[in-house]
C-alpha cells in the first residue's frame, strides 16, 4: 500500500493524478437554501478496489519461456506476467459522493484517514460470493480519495457557512 501521509492500513492518500478527471463542483443548478441563497455542493470521488494480496504462486505457475535468446525469453516472460496479472484483476468501483454540508464532508474525510471507512466498506465489497470466487487466496480492499478533491470541496462548502462559522 502506497501512503503519502500517515493513514490506516489499506488507505491511500494521494494528490491529484491525471488518470481521472477533476472533481465536479456543483452549485449553479443546485438547491436554494431556506433563506433564498444558493446552496453549494461538491462531489468527492471515492475509488474502491479489490485485489489479491499475493501473486507469486500464480506467476510461478504461468510464466515460462524456453526461447534460447535471452532478450526474447525475457520479453515472452514479461508478456506472460502482464497477461496473468490482468487476468487476476478483481475490478474497481468509482463513486461520486455529493456533499452539501461541511460537517459531513469533514466526518467522511476523518473516517477515511482513520480507516473506519475502509472497515465499513469491507463488509459491503468483500462478499461471500467474492470470497468463493477467489478461493483460498487472500484479498484486500484499497480505498482512495484524493486529498486535493477534499480540500477543494471543503473550500467550496465553506461558502455555505455563515461568515461567523467560516472564521
């Protein structure tokens, strides 16, 4: 597990990558607050991925080459290893969660950092059918929320707070 800052096991905190689009900020077409002002919202992207803990045995069983040329042998073994790892991909789910209250966003982020969110999601994603499909192999759940998304969402939702609460 790659950690950019201290976090619970299985929780990765990372800065924005170009692999996924930026978080969408809503507010224009959003709901009006009771006082008639525009209520801002933000979407935070949650990525949940299940993966095998160990790949050694599967790679040892499926990667072999008897080509005489060392370079060709290495390329064939690499190609087989890539194919084996791709075939073992358990998939990922990406959720965009809409927040309109800063307290809920902060509680979500706290639960993410301390591992409570990961533990709660294990019961949802690591089902009996998934356990049956992978057999006796150990699997783990990885949960990711970009810190940049959280910070941008927090700044956006501060606009919903009263001037005294934002200070």
